[in-house]
């Protein structure tokens, strides 16, 4: 390897090229991951960059490659909910870990309330990121409409409301999971299986309820009598379970549309002296590792692999950023995980 005396100044691309014994253009191609270099040149430039402690100028690289090396993760939920709900913590950790593997920075955008969507749109338009992972579950969220106007690769986690025209999505089989959970309770011999649902303005909640309806063959009367919204929180699940115990005292099975609500249901049943699973069997949804195995009793639940969902979203987004094509909609399988509650 050729070389030259090192100075105390920050090493430059010219320094790397000189130490490697190649032209500046060749060094640039290696450091920008161009395939148009020989293995020998790639090895020499990589070794020189490590020897010198060279760090590329990101601003200059962006001008050359038109890439920022950053991906936005946009979550249209209040910050308090994102930081307190393990579901969102799992998504953020998975995204940060996966992007680190491809040397890409995660830019987290949370709590898009009234008036903040305009700022989000301007940021996404402004060339600050190469693409976006989007989570916009609520019915009145303008983000899906906004995305259609952006010239930016984007992938939604979950199915957003409205037309899916022009949108890319990766979702779990929520309806299939609701059916799987309810069928398990029915196969256990439970006669009156109620459902604690999530928010009505989230399609994941509606889809899981649709699975319960398909398994129970419930009509409108049963739907009104045997279901109660718990808004995806532990407190909501506790409150909904108490209402159902009062309205349906003979209930012997519960499908809760997420693990947090299921834990609230377990608390309400315990206070009502209803043994789980002897008197009432309970099944949740998510298989969150921070909740389900540690519930009292450990929770039978439907597992959706959020890490797999995020990996698939990032893989699809990377292809879109590179100008390739992917499937518009992907539905990932779920499975029942049996523990002591059912």
C-alpha cells in the first residue's frame, strides 16, 4: 500500500486515495459502494480508510448519491402512548436495530396532533430522509392522503383507512388471529365467548372483531350484547370486563384484542372471584414478551411477529428507494401461543 505522512488534520478523501495508491475517483467509488471497482482496489481503499480513521462527509455524499442515509419512522399516536405501550416500543427497537445493520439512521416522528401534520409533510418533502415507515391507524388521520402527494418511498405498518391506491402496506393477519383465538376457546368447550375489542377507529381492532364474529357466527344482537370496547389499554380492558361480567354473568370465555386489555380482564376476573381458566378462559393478541408470559396466569395469546413486520417493511422500503418494485400489500401469518389462561 502506498503512503504519505499523516498530518494532525482530519483525513480527507485525497488522503485515503494517496495511502491506498489509487485515484480519488476510485476511492470515492469504493466508499460510495459502487460495484465498478476491482476487489484489490476495494480492499486497499477500505484498509486505508480504517488506518486513517476516515469518516465520509455526509453532506458531500448526499450531493453525490442523493441519499441522506436516514429513514423516518412516523407514528401518529400521542407520545405518552408510544412510550407507555410495549407494542410501540417493540416497533421502534426493531426498526433501530434493523436500520443499524444497513448503516442507516432512524428519525423518529411521534405524536402528530392537530396542526403538526403540515410540519411532518414539509419535513418529509424536504429531502431530509430517503423514505418513511408509517403507522397511522386512526380513521381521521390525514397521513395516508398526504403520502400520496409525496415523491418519497413509503411503507405503512398495518392497513390505513380509505383507499389503498398507491400505498404499500405490511400487516398481520388480524382477522385470522381473531378467528384463531375464538376457535380455540370454542374448542375448549366454552359456550359464551365474549370479546373485548380495541378502538372502533382502528382497522386492526375491527379486523380482530371480524375474526370473533366469523368464529361465533354472531349476529347484530350478539355483537351488541357480547362485546365491549377496551381501547387497547389495560385500564380499558379492566373496565370492559367489569361491564361484560355485569351484562353476561354466565360468560366463560374472553377474547381480548390485545395483551394489555387481556391483563386488565384478568384483574377484573380475579376481583370478581372468577378463576382463570377454570371458570373463564382468556386469550389475548400480540404475544408481547413483556406482558404475556408474566401475566397471572401466563397468557394464552395470538402471536404477531412485530420484528418480522418491521424487517419486511424495511426490506420493501429499501427496494423502493433503489427504484425497484414490491408487492403492494403483504399479510403476515399469526399463530396461537398456549399458556395457562386458556
